[in-house]
C-alpha cells in the first residue's frame, strides 16, 4: 500500500516578494510533489487565518516560519503513514488538528499547502493529471478567463478606485483563441495608454496602473483597445469589474470614490452601477458592496441580479456556511473561489458543489500575491467552474496558469469552451 512517507516545508517568496509556504510531500513509491500557497492583499475579514510570524526584524513581520514549523511537526506527525488517496479524510484530519473554525492555530497557509501537495502527489502517483484526479471523467470545461488589464484600488499605487477592470472573451470557440484575442487587446491597450501620455507600469496582477480621472475612464480606454484590436465589444469581448467595495467603505454605510471626489450611500452606488451596466458591455460585478453591507447587497441583487453576474468575494470568502446564508437571503448570484480563504482542497470543493446546486456561478481565482504554482488551473477544470480569474497576460506567475490551461486543452479531446453560453442573455 502506498502511503505518505514524509512532509516538510520551505519558506519561499511570492510575486510581491513576501514570504509564503511551499509544502513538500514524498510518498512511499518515491513520488515527490509540492504546492505553493498564494496570499491576498485585499482580504475579507472572515477569511481563514494566514499565519504570519509578526517578527518585525525579519521580512517586516511577514515571515511564515511558525506555519512552516506546524507543517514539519504537528501536521507531519499526524499524516505520515496515511494514504494520500483519500483527500476528504486528509483534509478532515487537518481540520481536527487545528481545532478552530478559521485555522487560527496551524494557519490556513499551512493546511492548504499540505492539502494541495498531497492531492498533487496522489495524482502523480497514479500517473493522471491533477484535474482528472480531482474531477474525474466530468472534468471537461475550459474556464472562460476574466483578465485584469487595468489595476486600481489596493492592487496598484494609482488614483483609480475600482480594483480590477477585466475583459471577458466570450465570442470564441476555444480557450486558445480567447486567450490570443485577450493578449492582442492587452498590447493595444498599452499602446493607447502610452500615446495618451500615461505610464504603462503594471500592478500586482499584471494589469496597467495609470492615474486616471474617474472610474469610467478605464472602461473607455479598454473599449478603444478592443476595437483597435479588431474585436467587437459585447458579442466577442465583454467587461467585468471587481470594485472591492470593502476597501471603499466608510462609517455609516458610505462609500468613498476618491478619484471622483464623491461619497455615496449603498442605494446611490447601486444606481451608479445601473448607469454603468446600461451604458457599457459589463457582464459581471464583483464585491459591488462591502462584506458587511448585507442590506446593500439585497438591493443590488434586486436591481441588477437578472442583468449581470454579481460575484461575492469578501462577502462569502469561499465559506460554505456564509454562502448558504447568502443563498437563503437571495443575495448575489455567483461566488469567487479562493482555496486559501477556506483552508483545504475538500472544503473548497464543498463550497463549489453547494453553489452549483443552487445555480450560483463559480469563478476560480488567484490571489494578488501568487507564484509559479498552477494548481488553480487544474482545479477550475476539475470543478467545472467555467470561469477563472488569474490576472492579465503579463507576469509569469499569471501566465503559468494560462499556459497550464492551454496544455489541458491540448490534452483533452472533448473539452468545451462555453463563454458564449455563460452570458448569452447579456450579449
């Protein structure tokens, strides 16, 4: 019987130059696998705990040696000798070892690293792709990418309030063609920014980070880039926003749009979104209200829920119990899926299954602090999330995920790209 022979950790760096965890697993048949855990900048307060050392004399307090020690001692002691082929059992053991609801003892960065590494080791041992191991024969849908090509908010040092302006390549038959079109648009956008006198430096997720005069100007520039690249807005390329409203929220339910020198209440902000959706080919709005503004989310869903995809990120934090509350309250109609918000592979899968049973769309997602690890590319295919966020077509830690999806598309004869079907009522 094949069993887990060793588990150990390393402190490595993420794409922002901050420490993160690399978990390593060795099986008794000689299989070796590893996984690197991402880290967010704009985080929901109900996320599982990312354990940091807090030693200001080392990595400015962001070291992860305590979490690494938890892997090398507590977790390794409990899992060495166990079968790697029962993911739900492995993840249940990790949960019980921690003993808290949010992994505040071991750290979700420790548990997720081990959970992902064991899943990858099991797949490698069986000589099958990770997406097939986790998803079985039903893993056939190539996710439609939502490419962040202008960064703002906490992901860039600029004047733009909204965190992400994304293009969504819908009008294509293959992932390969959708990615090619997106890349061409990205390059044309750079030329437009440069010719307009804007800087073309990029933010954490590879999107450009210009200083612009409003939150509408990025939309106008992206539309110019789409047309200059020879594509049709809406029918071929739609737009998506990640507002990250929790970052804009002030006391008493007020939202501050600093770039426009405006302060809006929830109803006024919803009205602002209605104007944008009516005027521009926007098919998705993420975190349109703050994580605590459940009444605002109700209003947003009532007014726009039948017109656009409304994605909860900070609102739901990949947490099954919080998502269930949202479903019961008829709030939002989609959920962002970030494994490090919840702590293990199995818990992520449970949240996705709950969402899909209730017709909530799922968007597999990276974090702003990423690595070369492409786990989420396989994971998105395995779970048929049908959408993925993993940044622009720049920065190697983002490209790693796209290149992995290209590889999957080339390997599987009957994969489907369903961008048109996802938003057919809006395009």
